[in-house]
């Protein structure tokens, strides 16, 4: 019995250890799985480290030929640029056309002055001839002007604006009523009086124009007494 007692105690101790460590083992498995994954990632990264070392060597080797290729290209356009700069003496003939433009402007300036001097007297003569024609028509029409008897008895009054044209030979043509007096008998009387005038004495070369289009107002008004 004394020999069995230590064996029983040992077995009991072993069973107690197994029972006490079983639930903690499940938790540890969960915790251990994570570092295992991290260990794998670290091992992959460690293997990738020797790979990038040869890459910079290849990049460094590729750069010098690129620079060498660019250098001959830069040296080649250098002589061409010098060749283009050589024909730069072209701006020398530019002052020549500038002088021709100035001479052209000076030649045109004296030609522009004489027509202005010629136009001024023609305008003044035009106004004078127009005034002379109107004054002559007024004077000649006054001698032939009459007031119709029917209009006097009815007491009709008004103003008639006549339009007409004086030709270069003095003839009065294209007589028309521009604005009526409101009474046909007065309109017809004014037209008949202007037709009897027939011609203006101031005509010919003195007019300075092939013809004139004029307007003439004729007023019919009755006075008492």
C-alpha cells in the first residue's frame, strides 16, 4: 500500500495538470495563429529584399546611355541654330519702304486740299441760285394769283403746298400738290397760277445744276373790310 500511494499521487497530479491546461490550450491556439501569419509575411519580405538590389544597378546603367544619346542631339542643332542666326542682316532693307510710305503721304496731302477749295464755292452758289429761283417764282406768281369767287362767297380759306421742278432752261415741270388746303377749288387755283408762270427767267448756266426740286406754299386768306 505504501508503494501504491505515491503512484496514486503521481497519477492524480498528472490528471490534475491535464485538466488544468486543457482550456488554456484553446486560447493559445488562437493567439499563436496570428504570429504565425506575421512570421510568414516577414519571411516573404525578407526574401524580397535581395531582389530590389539588382534593380537600381540596372537603372543606373540605363541612365548614362540616355544622357549620352541626348548629348549628341543637343550638339547637332547647335550648328543649325548658328546657321539661322547668320542671315539676320535682313532687317537692314526695312528703312527703305518706310521712306517710300512717307513720300506717298506727302504726295497725297497736297492733292486733298484743292478739292475742298472747289467744293466751298459750289455750295454757296447752290444756295444763291436756289434763293434766286424762289424769289423769281414768288414775284411772277404774285401777278397771276387770284382768289376764286366761289371760295370768297363760301368763306373758304387754307394753305396749299405745291411741289415742282425747275429745269436747267428755266421751265417749270412736275407741278403737284404736296399738301392740300382741304378745298379742291383752292388747290386747282394754285396749280393753274403756277402753270401760267411756265418759265423762270433765272436759268441756264447761272443755275449751276441740271434742275431743282422745290416746294412753294400758297396761302388763301380772306380779310374783312
